C-alpha cells in the first residue's frame, strides 16, 4: 500500500502514516505540496493520503479543508500525533558550534522559547523539516542544524543535540487519512461537513441551535470566505455523534437549515494521543 505525504521521508507526516497503518506494510510517496498529495491518489500513484489539518498551537490549516472538499475525496480517519521537535546536526557538534538553524516556519515557531535563548544564530525558513535534515546530511554541512523528527535524524545519520525543544509540550497535530469516495463508510462517530448559511442575522445560530437540540457535539467550526465578492462565508465543522444518533436525520436537519451542505467524511474519532 502506498501513502502520499507532504514533505520528505522522515517527516511527521510519515510518522503519522506509519502509526495509522501500523498493521500494514506501506511505502511512502513524498510530495512537495498538499495539493500534490491528493493528486498522487487521483493519479493512482498512491492509495491514500495523510494530511495535517490542525495543530494544538498553530491552529487549523484551513486551505487543506478546501483542498479536500474540491478534490471530491473523503476523510476516512484521523490520527493525533504529539510533535516532538528536535535540534539535529552532523555528529560531534555541540549546540555552541551551530550558527544556522533551518526548518519549516511552523516548526521554528513552535520552538521559539528555546531558540530565543541562543545567541549568534540565524534562523532560515524552509519548505520542509525532514528535507532540511536530508540536505544537511547529504552536503555534510557543519555549523548548520535542522529542527525535525527523531526518525529523520536516524534516517539521515544526524545527531540530536537538543531533544524536545518545542515550547508547548502538549503540542499535538491532528492528521486526516484521505481516500477516494469508494472507500468511504457511513459507520463512525464523527463527521466533517461544510455548509453555507443565509446572509442574514441568526442564520448560523439557527443551525447551531438545531444541532444542540439533537445533542450533537460541535467539536470544531471554522469559517472561510466564499470568494464571491459579497463577504459571505462557508463553514467547516466537525460533529461528534452519539451511538443512538441517526446520521441521516442529522443530515436532513442540516440540509433544512443550511445551504450547500457537503459531507466530507464519516469516520471513527481518534481518542488516543500518540508519541512521535
């Protein structure tokens, strides 16, 4: 089975994919952008895609919701991974020898309390965490460090010179497993949807009240502009269902009080928190 990810091998996306498919033998298909991870599935170069959707510190990646919706593919599952950021470099170098640190801007931002204590260090934002680890290894760059996962240090022969430098120790990222609609199921206790409401006072409140009356837990809601020039908004929401909920009834309620409803996926809520 082939799983497409954004980033190089050794990235947190790969860690999440291997943990999610722990009972299967998988091959990783690295992609440079989130768009390409979904394209790999559509082009049959991968069976499924693993995609980050939100981080406990940085918030949601709203553009990924839009990519999923526009792709026509479905959310099939989720995985919660603790992101432990590590400073790594070629073996034998102490932190004091490092003059340049390279990583993805989100990874750098997650480590600023530690990084602000360093002196004489240049921070360079790059497109990937594991990709920088590989680049340092392949080019034998001394005095240069990367912030990345422990698996990337092992994979590219780097030494972790400062482990766990993330500021927030409960730094979890939620990943979604994405696949073609033929793999979708109506079984699950969580669903992700998108919808619009009428552009008038109380439209959204009406939808939320109806969900509350049905004892549906709204665990997340985000808004994005509809890009129609009228400052109207589309909403992405995650709904948690009880065992006695009839999803078709929930769908009917949403369709009665919301516009342009799309079910992005019905899947099992992941209550576990995994270590990277």
